[in-house]
C-alpha cells in the first residue's frame, strides 16, 4: 500500500529499531511507496513512511532491492556530493559519501547477505542507511 511521506525532522532524526520477518508488510508498503515516487526518488527508508524499522528499498540500476537491517561494514574513495530527499524540503544539501561500500543485510526471510556496491547505488544505500541511523543530510 502506498503510504504518505513523513516530513517531521524530529521523527526522522530518531534511530530505527531492528526489523524482523514480521515486518514484511512494512517492506511491501515501502516498496509500493518508492515505486509510486520513482519519477523523483531512487531510495527510501521505512522511517520515511512513518515506521521506525531498519528497512530500506532502492533502485539498483533498474532492479528494486529491499534490505532488512542494512549495515555498512566498510567504505573507500570518499567524495563530496549533494543530495536531495523527499522527506526534507528545500534544495539539495552537501554530504560526504564513499565510492565503494561493503554492506551486510538480511532478506525478508532473514537470510544474511554481504556484498560490495559502487557508484550511484552505493550513494543511494548510504543515504538510506543514514535514515535508519537518524542522520539527516
């Protein structure tokens, strides 16, 4: 189900709780909401739809991916960029990101995965993990 977007910076600045298999409906709502905004958004975290769970969804070069409990294990190739966010009003804001990241996460079935991501996909994941950690750009 498509959910309304959360714009309250106080709520968005709270850390999210670990997700479990019981949060599958949250992941579905998150993905539905991301797809509804795919003309202006490439990634979302569950707190952006008002749910404080560590779940992110993003467009990985045309393939939509959902991660439960994502954790960035390492990053290299730091660079400065600007990012916008559907939850935050105003112009894009400056931030630092890594060109290459290593991420551990769980699937909806709670299978643990680890993989490396680069470039634009790595930047999206970092932005959404920041949301999970209560970090606003």
